[in-house]
C-alpha cells in the first residue's frame, strides 16, 4: 500500500523555518559530491530527480552540472524556499512513496539527507519505477562524527542520537540490496570538518527536525543547555562530520 501522507514528525519538523534550515544546515563536502557526480553520471543533459529536495541544497549542484533537474518535495514551506532560490527548476509536490512522474523518466535519482524519512521498501519500488533500466540511485547524509569525546558530549547535551528518527550511521546497502531491484550497492564515507561560531552551531541544532517539532519552551531550554556546553569550546569551533553516500544501479526489469 502506498503511504501518501507525510509522517507527523516530518510534517512538524520541516513545516516551518525553511529559510533558517537553508542557512544553518551543512553543505555536502566536495569530495562526496564529486563521487556522486561520477558514480551516477550527473553530466550535462542527464535527467535527474532530486527527491525530497527541501530548500534545494542538492538541486543547486545538479543545476551547476547542467543536469536536466526535476525536484519533488512534500512540504509547502520547503517548496516556497526552493522556488525562491531556484525559480527555473521544475518542482512538484509529492512523496517518495508516490512520485509524480512517468515510468523510466529519469537517468538518476538523488536523495539527500532524507531517505530515513521514507517508507523504505515502498520508496525503493517507486524510485525503481521512475528510473530507466540501468539508471542510478544515490543517497547521501551528513552526520556528526561523535568519535571525539567533545563532539559526543555536545550531541549528548542536545539529545541528538537519542532523538534522531533513525539509526544514525546505518548501513543502507542492506536496504537497497534487500529490495532485489538494484545491483549491489556501494558505500563511501568521507570525513571532514565544518568551522562554526557558537551562534551558527546553536542555529544548526535549532533546525533539527526533533528540535523544530518541540513546543517553544522545551526548544528554548534545550538551546540554552547547548549554549552552556558550547561555552566550554573555542569560538569558532571545528565540528567533525562523516558524510555517507550509497549508490546503486537499477537492474533491468
Ligand atoms: C533533512 S531535509 C533534506 C532536504 C534536502 N534534500 C537537503 O539536502 O537539504 C528532509 C526532507 O525530506 C522531506 N520528506 C520527509 N518525508 C518525505 C517523504 N515521505 N517523501 C518525500 N520527502 C519527504 C522533508 O519534507 C524534508 O524537506
């Protein structure tokens, strides 16, 4: 059965503050973008779907590579922000479980920081439907690297791993392979760091879906605790990240 409704948490978490989201969230590192570009064949004229496009962070790269981009995004607030930044890119309201596109319409589908929100098996079938045989799927996530104790402590104060709506760092190759619709998936992980002031870091925490979905009082109290923890760090500070990419080709049906 197809799930047409956006999950309640996604609706609350992405239903407001789209402009802050766009300013505060990290960029995808160049090396991971270059990998997606090569692995998915994201060159001029490639018909590419940016699925769960949000404010257009990934679409901007696809446009810069001269791809023929279509974006799909369910949240009205996110779509409004997307259109402001990328007025010429076709943008459709829709979900991963019911993609508003014809069979075989795309050479590649990219899902940036969003696959965990989907009903995985349903979405993988829908994505395979809109990909041409041999077309490629790429998933990408920026995740905070908690291997350093200071980074782990900051995440703990913010309740990050406890509250994220999925198993952070999960190996999504298993999900892709289990669908039986794609050739064996590949994973690549890039380690990098982002330099942020305390204000920027606090703003970034405020855009996490579980924080954005909190009642105002609870959210403010959490951000006060984050600020107090940040006071123990240099300003600006280096925030370590791991970026995971998963790529796979659709098998011929
Ligand atoms: C963390 S944002 C990522 C946005 C963008 N791809 C980026 O890289 O910044 C997650 C996005 O997934 C969208 N989303 C949540 N559930 C979805 C679903 N079932 N189908 C499609 N998009 C969904 C949200 O509305 C939100 O815009």
